[in-house]
């Protein structure tokens, strides 16, 4: 049975790249009717934080993609150490007593030419045991084959055939000098014990795979199949990071801005993957059916954003498409947290008026905040003046509208008929009649259709706001006639 795992470290917020890795693992598992494992890799005790762990679970909960099994790496230290010493007992690892602070305890390859300490690697078993028994600290290192250099090879599900000579792999640490297993050791031990069949992770882990294959083979385990995902990068080509790019790289930022989880999942899937048939908007079931490694691109995927537009245009487009298809009761429930203190009944009435006008749930504040305000925020009285009209026209319109609306039923058809009749009696165009009313009631020119808006706001609030607009014009605040 297919078994995949998502293994985040609680050392920071849930990054959008990590979220995409989770989604791709989840889709692969569900496509193959397999098992999705969540494993919290929390062995880095110096950097782990509860806030980071909370961020991971909050983000995954919002995505609403379940998992079948859950583990914490910190609960499995005995297993990791047992497997590390099993490698040692086979003669495939050795103790390195090099004093701490020399920078070689877990030195990543590529930061220098160091591969191993010959004196430590060639230490006799007797001397090694004697020094360990005396309490001298040591690092347990993997003994990378060097007598006859050979290539470590594997076929990656995305990047195809990969190869690296053992002559270019350092003797990496399995256990630190404090006895804590390294990432390489703990990760491989867990993957073996949990019977992980496919490891799907970011391309930045590809070089680790050669070391991991050595560990799998040393423990007599068949290596899983690997698939490495292209990285997500910023428009300038740099790797996305919170330090450089801010909250835009955090999953909860998108949640808090009013993205729908399914729209966001759909968007992340299109960053580095495609169904090869030009589809973009895809349901969860469609994504499961279509997902395969063959659809993953090798090039890094760009997340387009800027200081003025913090969200990728495609993400916004997809979110708007999903919002337009929502059931109105569901939409109203999703909108409610973005209008704190609002009457749920009012939010439900507003939902059909904004469904076609918002890209984010949070847009309800700018598009329709006036529905929920006890008093409109200040606006420019000049906005009340109709196109090709003047202050006197605005006053005539508003006075007539007040009189008419005070005796008109607040239904769409009755309001439409009455106000169009007023426009005709005032010998002005309907648009010149409607603009002053819209601004008076909404505080802005851009608003949902007028008659539906008036019907929802109601007669009392409408007349009160028109009275206020009339007062503004009479006071001449910031207003001037338009000739």
C-alpha cells in the first residue's frame, strides 16, 4: 500500500511551500488509495516553539485535508538511537572524538572540502570503546565507502536519474555528541519504521537523498521512491522567506485575508504542476483524479506579488470564481467573521449582493461595509453631485427622493418604479437621480445595485442618511457647484 508522509519542523510558521508539499503528498495518497502520515519532526529542541506548532496545525486545519496517522519524532528517539547503533555494529559507522567547536559535528557538504577525519575513521575498535567508556564525548558518523568509490543512484519521480559518487559525500553524523539523532538519522529511521513507500518533498532536499539511501541500505531496508518538488520563488527569483518577503509566505496570511481553502489549494497545485489539459479551476475530486508526478514541472514556480498587490492575481481570480459558485447560506457564514458584531440575518441579506463583486471574503468591508455601519464614515459631499449636474440638482434629487421614499414600499420593483418616475418629473436622467441617493446611503459611488441595496438597508436608515446628505450639501462642506 502507498504510504506517504508530511514531516514539518515546528521552527516557524507553516510556509506556503510546505503547504504545497503537504497537498501534493495528500493528493498522491488519495489518488492511490493510500495512507497519509503527518509526522512532526520536532527533535530540534533549541528551535522548536509552541507558536510554530500551533501555526502548522492551524494552517492544516484550515486547508481541511485530513491525515490518517500522526506521530511526533521526539517520542521516537529510542528507535532512532537503536538503529544508529545497529549501523555502528555492522561496522558502517564510527565514533568521532574530535573536540566540539571544530565545526565538523554536522558540517553540510559544500561549505568546504572536509569529508572525514582520517584519524577518527581509522581508530581501532578497542581504542574507540576505551575512550567512549572513559566518558569522552563523540559524534557517531556514517562510514561512507571510500576504498572503492562508487555512485549512489536513484530515479527521482520528477528529476529523473540522479547520481553522486561516494567520493563526494562526507562522513555525515548520525548521532550528535549529546546523543541526539541528527535529521538524517531520525528521518530515515522513521521512514523505515513507518513503512513509507514514497517521499515527496522540496527540491532543496534532493542532495540529502544520497545520504539517506546509504542509511536505508545500511539498515537493510529498501529505499522509498523519491519525488522532489520545484521550489517556490519570488518574482525576483529569490527563495521565498519570511525575513525578506514578510507574511505573504505564511499560509495563515491567506486564511486571514479571506481566501477559501479549496481555492487556495487549487492555486498552490498550479504552482509547479498542471493536469496537462489546460484546466485551471479544479475541484478536490478532480485534483485527486488528475494528480501524478508526470504533471510536475522541473522549473521553480514563481509566486507573483508586489508591495502594492500582495497576492498573486491567479490566486485572487480563483478565489473569486469559487466565491461566485458558493451557496448563499455558506457564503454568509464565511463572511460573518469579516464583519465583527454584524447581525447574521443582515449578512445573509447582503451575501447575494456581494457574491459577484468580491475576490476575497475580507472585501466585504470595502464593498459593503455601509450595510453594517450605524453611521457612515465621512465622505466628500462633492460625490453627491450627479454627472453633468450641480449642487442644486443634487439637493432637488435628494429632497424629492426623501419625500418619495417616505411613502414607498421598500421592495425592488416599487423602488425602481418610484425613483424612475421622480427622475422623469425632475426632467433628469435616471443615472443623475440614482447617484446622489447611492452616495447618500452608501457613502461611496461603487456599491451593489441601488434598489436591492435600499431594500436591504431599509426605510428608516435610508431616510436618515439622505437627511444627513442634504445637510452636508446645504453646509457647503468641501462642495462647489459643477457648471
